[in-house]
């Protein structure tokens, strides 16, 4: 079975068998990392690109008073720092949430993949644009949706993202995120997060047992959250007629 990286990038470009093999080869240096461990700190200048293959990680910023804001969840198939070599140093931190398997890819390998394999370059560009679209949606989520709508929206997003790489089944997925981490994500207190989760459980829309989350009525939860998956760009754009003819 294809890796989460290949499964994800195939939404962004038509990859050849050679493209898939090159991507699998690039991610061969895999290391286990424990939960709640910093992969990269703000101000670091990483020499390698980090790719999540198993587990959950997050992007975050620390405020002067010690508060943390989580700005993105990283799931299998997601790069942590694809273009950091262009910027020079990290402007945020990246930490694991659960035990993770992380591929360490030299920057020169990324440069070679993008220069010699146009389909891979297109797919990586697509992945970057999707990251930007997701950040825009998170801004709308925090700025304009109520707390219960924010939570529902986040759960709808994670279901689709994990389904797209083969890691969600029967509308359920492993969900190792703590209530404190949800609070840091949604800008809520721990007490408010607990209350919102209880409300969603009581409506019968979700079940959270241990670290397994199940959405019982996806359509209902999406309608409640005002969820439109267009920002994830999982539907491939048709190629122009001339390109298909060529």
C-alpha cells in the first residue's frame, strides 16, 4: 500500500510509478519520536525537512506570558517545514502530540525532486497551497464561529484529511489530542472545551472513547459546523483541453 505521503500528493498531481518510487525512497530515513517532543523550535535552522508518517504533530507559537497557540495539526503525509530553507529560520515551533514516526529528508533531496520531477514539484506546490487554504479557514473558524461550531468544524476537517490518506475508517479515527491541546487550538479554556465535547456527545453526533473518535452523522455535523471542504482541494482540477490532447 502506498505511503500517506504518496496518497496525499496524488490529490495534487498525476504521479507516475517512478514519481511514487522516488518519494518513497526520499522518505527512507524514518525515526521514532515520543509524544510532546519538539521536532523544531522557533529560530531553528533545520538542515532536513521533516515528514510525518505516523501520529499527530502540531505547529505552535508561544506568547511572552507562556500561553501557547496551536496553528495547525500535522497528520501522516504532512510536511512540517518544506520550504524553510528559503526563509532561513523557523518562525514557529513544531511538536509531536502522540508518538510519531518522522522521515528526515535532506533539503538537497527536496531540491532534486522538484527540479527533476515536474509532477512531484506540482504536487508539493499543491500541498503548500492547501496548507495556506487551511490556515485561512482556521482564521475564519476562530473569528466567526461559535465554540461548538469551531470544534465540529475541526473534527470534520480531520476526518476528511485522514480519510484522504487511508487512516479513517467507518467515520472514525484515532484522536490523541488532549482537551488542553484543543483549548490551545481553539482559544478556549479547558472547562469550555470539556463542555463543548459533552454537548456534541449529547446530540449523538460524536463518540469519543479513549483516544478513538467516531462521527455518527457526518452530514449533520458538517451542516452544524457550516463545513465546506473546498479549502482542502481534494477534488482534482481537470486539465485544460489542449494539455489533455497533447
